[in-house]
C-alpha cells in the first residue's frame, strides 16, 4: 500500500501499529542515567584499559572475572643460617611423622 502513489498517506489508517514506535519503559531513564551509546563510545576510547583489577563490569552491571597474573619476583638462595633451620625443621617433622606411625601400629 505504501508504494501506491494514488493513496494519500494522511488518509491511511494509523490505528494499526507495526511495532516500530514501541520503546521499552526504562529507556528514557537509562539514557538519562547512563547517556547515549555515542557518549559511551567516546568515553571508552578516552579511557585506558585497566586490567589489573581482575574483573570488568559491563553496562548492565554484570561482572566478568578473569585471572590476574601477579608480578614475578626472583627467588633468593637461602643463607647458611636458613639452610640449618630448614634441616632442623625437616628432622623434627620426620621424627613427628615416624612417631605417629609407631603409635598407630602399637594401638592397632
């Protein structure tokens, strides 16, 4: 009907909707609160991508978590005093485990 040049558009029945004028109720409030898409795109281009937080939040408020690799530090070799402390602690731990095993066998 719209392609027919003989029909005047003012006399068409405007009671029938094709749905193109329907807008969700919260669109005006969201535009006022968040701004338009063009404004968001400009803001995104201006902001640097900060990915050290471990998450991002999209425009709907959904959180997307992702792992963050911590900065790597070089390990230092233990000093002779620390080596001696490790040997003593290891010996005490081995003695404790062996005594627990002996107690378990003697009870059963």
